C-alpha cells in the first residue's frame, strides 16, 4: 500500500501516521459527542458520554494538556502504552497506572512533546477517580474525553474552542481512514527507547503505582 502524509490548510497529521493516497475524504478537525460502550462478556453496558476530538498537530498536545486541567483535581492516574511488537515481546501486555501530581505530569509530557507528537505507537490515558472523567490520546492522536458532561462540561468546551476545535458531527476521524503507523524515525528501537524514558520520568515522580492484569 502506498502511503503519503496528509498536510492541508485545515488539518495536519501528527508524526508517525501516514494516509493512503486514495483517500478521497481526509480527516478533519472538530469534535462530536457519542456513547462509549464497555463490553462485559456477552453484555454491553453504556459506560458514559464521550467526546471524540480530532485536533491538528499544531494544537494537538496543547489541547490534550488543557483538557487534563478540566478534571479539576491535583492528583491523577496515568496509563501510557506503546503498541510495538518488540515492546510486547519483551515486556508483555501488562501496563501500570501511575498516580502523579497533575502539574508534574503536564511538565513531563511537555518535555517529551517531540516524541509524543512524532510516534505513531503511543497511547496515553489520564483519569480522575472522583469524577470518573478520563482524557485519552490514542496512537492516532485522536483524543477521547469520557464522562465529560456535568460541572466540568463547560470547561471542556472552553478548552476545545480555545484551540479552534469546533462541533463537527460529520467530521472524518483519522482512524476511519486507511493509514499506516510509523515509529519514530522509522526506527522501532528508538521508539522503545524514548517510550521507556518517558515512563521512567513518570515513575520517578509518581506517588503510587497500580499494576494492571494482562
């Protein structure tokens, strides 16, 4: 499959993601509200309202960090994962939730901004126990905000509008387009090295850890 980057006046992809040239309708910036479904065995349970957010590269990480502020707490839980076959082979599929001061976490993520914006394998989820709100940036750069409605809702919308991301019910999501994930500098080993450095920085500043089962 021939893959090319998509850069237009309206939307710039984060690094590590390439689109097929036969895409007729490219991704667009915007947000829409939907319902997140949690699967439990054969049952489907409505989990929460969820905002799907497509943000162009120039504002993608800054918007993600601003959305973290809307949770209104000082300590959060973060789970960072790297969807890399070599990483899974060495470290398995288990991951760890680190409890950390939000201001410290934001500083760490900003320090690692080039890696976060360039890697097409990194997935970061930050959650709040008290409100069950979660802000998730997946390996496409797509941002999902769970349990956003309520007293934090206006702050969430203000953060989106601040970065020029507007309501777009018909927006085209990146993960709905044919695409390919490319590690940092096309080098999986470099991607793993930078990921492990990011996790080490978070672990060193965390106030607790929870190991999730495989």
